C-alpha cells in the first residue's frame, strides 16, 4: 500500500504518524507499534536507507494489520520497515485528500468527553480540513524543565475553534495565516485523580498534528 504521510508529530520520545491511502483518498492509516495504539519510535520512522519520514512523503507499507481502538478506528500495527518511494507531494496536491466533516467531533471545544464519545462512536479520529483565519501562538518554555506551548485558533465551516494544542514540530513561532490545511487528530483519553466521576472527564483532546500553508 502506498500512503501519503500527512502527520509525523513528536510526543515525548515517540512519533504519531498518519496518512492516507494514495489509491483510496478517504482511507486514513494511523501507524502504531501494537494493538494498544502506542506511537512509533524514531527507528520505526527511519527507512533502511536512512531517510526519516516526513509529511508529504509517499511511502510503501508492506505489512500492516488493522488494530482499531474505540476512539481511533484507523490504527494499523506496523510490522515491517517503511519504504520511502522517493516521491513527495506538494501542498497544492492535498486538495484531493481533504475531508469535509460537518464539524470536529460534535462541538467547537478543543476536547470531547468520553461520555460524549460513548453516545456517538466516532467513525474517524483524523481529518484533513481546509481552514481560514488561522492564528498560532507559540510560547517558549519558562524553565529548562518545562515544554513550549503552541495553541491554534481557526475557522472551519463557518465556526470558530479556539485553543487547540499544536504538536507539529515545525511550528516554533506566532503565525497569522489566511488559509491553511490542517491535519486534526483525536488523542487518547486524559484524566486526573481529582476528576474521577466528573461528567466531562476523561477527555479526548483534539490536536493539530500538522499545519500546511504557503
């Protein structure tokens, strides 16, 4: 299967990699290490020729197994090395792969509760969408032990979405972009001990995994 990589964002020391089937542009593929949905190591995203996989690469996946989770039905376990085809797409070519959901998982909040998901099982946990009025705010870490914070606000389908976390590693500055294409991902559940039995927890945050703009 040939797949167009649309996101390769870093979380801790692992990489969240997702793309679309070149021959079936509505089919998402999220690559994971195992059936629990764990992300990939750096070695897994590096080909045998030494190329590190990046967005807009076209890669060949020879041995993957479907391993859907409730909130991430597009998960596939990667069982063999990724092969880079030496082909890269341009941003202009992405329109053939853009999705058109009515909204982003039922509301304009940067998260959705597990309770809400249980009432409306998601058909997709990944979207590639055209947005306007994109504003990105990047905050440098205040101490060596803290991490930078990157948040995005944008308009999609006439609705404003605010305060979405951005995990695209290429974004390290404030940006104001009239039009862009975003890869949006629904993350795993998150909760805290003091939120047990709270109706809005656990939560699944909606993440901007990649920003495409010119």
